[in-house]
């Protein structure tokens, strides 16, 4: 895998660069890319060296040089070229390849320092690191394990964000009752790296629906998107705030059958580990007064 990775990653900086900053490759660069594709790595290295000598800020050419040196087994030179690539805008994969090249060169300190910097910079592909044979000898090292753990957190940021965990009390399998008795069943799951609290609702009278609840760090609020097997479209709840064991969605606007605009608010109450209350209210006077639409009690199934 690692050899393919070194070869493939040289194209990533080109794709990731802003279009305005890209320019047509020089004839020598085209020859270098062609030599690399033919696996004439010695020729490719010579040509890439000519490119970076003329254009030291060409991150893609530095990546190509690093890949060529790597394929030739000149790992220290590869690491240096990849570091140049990273400093000239080639992106995180160039830094990753620098770490791998350091490791293959026997420079454990350089590899571990680079992995730590990469993780602190937000690199979020721990599976790539775990599957790369270049790092086999470093895996027992606590510094490697620390960098890997940080990358794992980067890949699932919601899992370690306290505010994104505020609605976890609703996760589970539930029997749901209303004032008149059984109302339905609900399965609430964490999906998409624990970013979404996802409800699957099955009502006793044949109604069904799904809600997607997410904490939006940009607005510091919860949002819910609800869809159902009805010709009512979707409901969007916003301005969700958690406090004192309750998550309150404070705003949703919709039109009734008569065309009148209504407001709706929705709250989830963490009653205890076995019970959750869901309360929906609506207002026809702009929020001056509210009436209950439904009041449901969730009891956890075991």
C-alpha cells in the first residue's frame, strides 16, 4: 500500500490547490511526470530537480521529486523533498509522506515529530496510518500511539465534542405512550461519526418518520430536520439549546391548511435514564400563546 500511496499522493496537491494559483506545467515537468508514470524513477528525479531548481515554490514538483526518491530507496532525500512540498502548499499528504519517508530512513524522531505535527494540524485519516507498513517499527512507541489517537479524534470530532453529546440521553430503543395510551415505537441511533442523533419513528396508526438532529458548532445551536410519510414536506427546527436536562428547539415555522402561518417549538426532557419526554407546541399568534400538539413519554426497552 505504501508504494501506491507515495505515487498517488503527488497528484493531490495539484487537485487541492486553488484554481487561480494553478498554471500549466512546464515541458520539463511534463517529461518528469511521464518518466514517473513509466517507472523510470531515476530520470524522473533528475527532471523534477530541474523543475524545483527553476521554481522552488512548486509544491507539486517537490512532491514528485519526493515520490521519485522514495521509489529509488533514497528515503532521507524523499523526506526532505516532501517537507519542501508541504512548505510550498502541497498539503497534508506531502507531510504524511515526509513522515513515512523519515520512518523508512530510520529517522524515528523525525517521523514521530512529523506525525505529531500532522495530527495537531487536523489530519483525519487514522486508517491510512494504521495500514501503512512504513510505520510498523514505530507502532509500539507511545508518541506514535498519541498521534494516532489524535487523528482518530480528528476523524470523529463530534464524538469528543461535549455539546454534540447533549442529546445522547435520547439514544436507544423506546416504547412511546401519549395521554391516551400507546402511541408507537422509536429507535434512536448515533450515525455519521456520532454527529447525527437519528430517530426512526413508527406510529401505532401507521404513521412513520425520521428526524436528523445535529449540533451546529458554527451557530452554537441544535437543529432538527423531520420527514414523514405524509404530504407535508419537512419540518426544520432551529435554535435548539440544551439546559437543565432539556433540549428545546425554539423555532419552526409552517403554514396550516388555511394558509395561516404558525410557529412550532419542540422540547426533549431527560427525565431519568429510562424515560424521555417529547413535547410539541404551536402558536398562531407569533409566540404570544402556545397550545400542546402532542406530549409523548418514551420508556426504554430492554
